[in-house]
């Protein structure tokens, strides 16, 4: 039985990087402790299994020392006011996949003569947040008149995503890494990120987060696109971040969804908080979390705000369990309908290979490709 010489520190690095409970890994690899102590070496098959389990590239185990992995985009996430030092493989792999999709779409856009999106980088953190919000609202058409015609705020979220995608920003929403349902993304690690690019701007929303939170995250990440600043963030309507860019993006997001001057005229401060939250959520077609954020901006007691916000997060989390819906419609949302449509068309025209399309979309069967095409209205 051929064994592979691997430095123990590389095995420890992979285990710690995976953030998987040591007991769970030890159950799958009973000799892991001995491997890490250098008492015995794994076989090639065992090493491949360990690499797969920890989501570490197999080639890394043949390095002379553990690699230092850096976030490929600016990282504005914080926990207790401190920056997060190590991203999980799930986050890194999700960013890398989105970067590959963005690179493909950038080349596709160039090939068909698509014009750059002028809005990318059109504002700065010195721009008045109300003005920046108005620019975004006008560009994508997500104004109050549009929302009044939408039945519920969850329908408004779907429409918000559709409008942003149609306007030129690829919006990808997924709760797993690629199409791997066993690698669920953790909203406690990140809520979304933006990859700014004039030809292929992209926003990713963590689909494991509540839909209520996703609405604010999308607005926040669009602010990053308008700034022309790529970043991964943990945007929350409840927070006033220390980082200047994150604070500005949060303020723009709140203003984009609920203009404060209009809100203040509608807000009844003497009404029952629960009833007023629900009424205003129906009025503005946004989540109650966004309404609570605006109540605080309009003078709601901070302590009362945080108590109500935490309670509402728990209530919405309890309601969020449910089916994943139609697989092919979900697949289009995971990869952005704009991106998926372009890739399907390019493949059908012979400009892209089926192998490349399957890799970027995350499946292996031609039947899946054809069904996706039908759902996108591209295949009869």
C-alpha cells in the first residue's frame, strides 16, 4: 500500500481551515491524529478523501509549508468590531466561482459589443446618500410607484432582483457553494458581496439568509457597485458600521428602499409597534427589518429598536423554512438569469462549449441544460 509523504502541519492547516469539528473529521479519518503527529502517513486514496472532505486543493498537501490565503476582494466583515481573519473554504470557493462567471461574461459582453455600465463607479462616499439612492432607484426602476403594484414585499424582493439583473448587474442568489447542497453557506459568516466591473458587475446574495435580510443586502451591495468598490460584507439593517464605506452603503441601502422624508410623514410614532411595522412594510413593500431600521433613523429609542429587531429576526427565521421551489427556476436565480441566458445562448450558437457551460452552471447533464433553456425561454 503506497503512502504519501505529507508534512503534519499541512494536515493541521487543512483541518483548521475547514472549520469542521475535529470529532467529525476523526470519525471519517480514524488515524488523523497519527497523521498530524507524523507517526504514520496517509495513502494517496486517504489523502484525496481528506482533501475532498476539507475542501482543500490536493496540490496544497505537497507544498513545503501551509499557504497563506488572502481574500481576493476587500473584506469589510467584522465580529464584535474586529475584522475576521480567516475566511472558510465555502466563502473562498463561492467568490472564485463568481469571479470565473464574471470573467466569462466580461469576455462575452466584449464580443457582442455591449457597452460598459456607466453607473459603476459613478458616485463616491462623499456623495450625499439621498442622491446616490435616487441614482440607483432611477437606474433600475425600483421606485415606490413600481412597488405599490406588487402584492407583497417578498414579491417585491423578486422584482428588485429582476430589475437589478435587467439593468445590467448580475444578481446571483444561492445558499450553497455552486450546486453542492451539502456545502451550505453560513449567513453568520457573510451575507453578500459585490464584484465591481463596468462590463460585468456582479452581486452575490447568501441565499441561506432570510429573504427579509436579503432585501437590505441587495440594496447595500448595489451601493458598492455604484461606488465601483468590490467587497464582501455582513450588511445588516440594524448596524451602524465603523468602516466608512460600509456605513455609507448601509445609509444608501436604507434610503434606496425607504426614503426617509416620505417615511417620516407616514410613521405613526404613537401606534402599536407590531401593527405599525406590518402596516409600513405593506406600504413600502419592504421587509419589517428595513422598516425597523427606518424607525430608528426617525427617532425610535435605540434600546427598544435592538430588542424589536432581534425578536423580528428570530420570528422571520422561524418562518423561513420551506421548499426550494422549482429546480430550474432556482438554478437561474443561483447563477443570475442574465448570466445564465447569455451562457445558454453562447453555447447554443457554438461560441462556448457545453463543457464550459456545465462547469460554470454547476451540472453535468444535457437534459438539465435543455430544461434550463426552456425555463429561460431560449429552447423550445
